[in-house]
């Protein structure tokens, strides 16, 4: 009873944290907007300044919602990868999905003119998103084909890392022969950005996010069984092949779609699952998945608030902020490795 009560209190704290940081994220920025004006705009009050209404509805709310989905989606994907590979340092991008998206964007930005991709993919500013999605899908297809032939999860992990190395090598070659202007565009994309997402893009991202999270919840019982070992899971009637397939699909949809729309975001998917395990002292995925959803949202909203430097006209790269916060957490986890729940 104490454990359930403790979990309820922690879930309440995380939920309140998400709501407060969501409001703070919408309120803060280069333009000061009173909190009362935000509530009036959301309620549909036409008496608020037109500029404020535009900033809140077309920029800050989509950005805040993108932060929530990015943080929670990457956290859940990282949790599933750590459970599948039984590796505390596995993250949502170990399968090379992010590298595939980076390769697609590199071909589009760095080699688009030479390959004729710019004219084909540049559809109302969606070129980068389409290119990243195609790159992620290509790597996903290869990973699924390999997963059907490889039974060892660790071998699949190594293959995913090799795909990441291969794509990084191709990106480096493209970058070497690219002019400075195209290289700068690619670098800006690699920094990650939550502020360039429209309502139309947010709708597509929400659909992908819902499918990925739904698949994660559908496989919760199997995730719990995998913690006890593959042989024990099989004795419980768990199909390892099917479980691995669903986990790969869910992780790939979450990591691939989020990378396509907001760019590569580091450390969130690696650090949040461990922080949640440490705080909740639990291994049950019925507890961990909802907690990671809330915890990831809290961390990403906090990073976005720090990145936008309230009151100043500049915004720091979100990837730099997540790395500055996430890297010390990972170092701390490595020092406490004996206490990790694996």
C-alpha cells in the first residue's frame, strides 16, 4: 500500500510539473506576455493584441506541445531499448534510425542540387521533413529485415551501431564536398529545433506519436517478462520474435518521426528511463512507461525554457541544452552502475 501511495504522489508531482512547465514555456520568450493574456487567448478572447495572439497560437503552443511529445516519446523509446537489449546505455537511436534521418537530410541539403532532390522534395517547406522520414524509413526497413534473421539481441544492437557508423561516414563525405552555405543549413538542422513546427506538422507528428506510444503499452506485459530473461519469458508463452518486432516498430516510429520533425535530440531517451527507475525504484513497465512519458515531458520542457533565454532575442540550440543536462546524468549513472536495475 505504501508503494502504491508513493507512486501516486510521484505521478501527481510529475503531472503538476508538466502543467506548470507547459504554462511557463508558453509564457516565456523574447516577447513578454502576461499569464492572464495567455488564458484569454486560449479561451478565444478577441480583445487581446493580435501580435500576442499570433505568437501564442502559432508559435509557442505548437512548440510547447512538440516539446512534450519529443521528451515523452524519446523517453519511452529509450526505456524499451534498454529493456530489449538489457543494456543501461542503450538509447532510442541505437538502431541507426536517427542516423538514417540525418543521412536523408544530408542528401537533401548537402547533395540535393547535384542529385536533383531539392526540386522533388521541396513541397511547401516540407523538404527536410520528407527527406528525414525517407532516411529513417530506409534504415527501419533494413533493421526489420536483419531482425528477422538475427536472433541475438546483442548482435542486433551491434548491427544498429554499424549502420550509424556507415551513415555518419556518408554524411561526412557529403559535407566535405559541400559549399559553406549548404553545410551551415545542415548544421543548423543537426542542432535540433522545436520552434519551426506548424499545426499541420504537429498533427502528423501527433498521429505517429500516438501509434508509437500505443504499441509500447500493448507490449507492456512482454517487456516485464523480458526483464526476467529470454528463456523465462518463453516459458510464460511470450513470443520473443513478435515482441522484438513490436518493440522495434514502436521505437522506430517514435524516434524516426520525432527526429524528422524536430531534429536529433540527444540524451533525453538515455537519461530519463534511469532517472525514473531510480526515483520510483520500480521495474514494472505499467509504472515505468507512464512515468517516462511525464518525466520526459518535464525534462524537455525545462530544457526548452533554458534554451530560449527568456527576455533575450536569441535561442540556444536545444540539442546543446539536452546534452549539457543529460551528459552529467549519464556520468552519474555510470559511477552508480552497480545500482542500475539490470
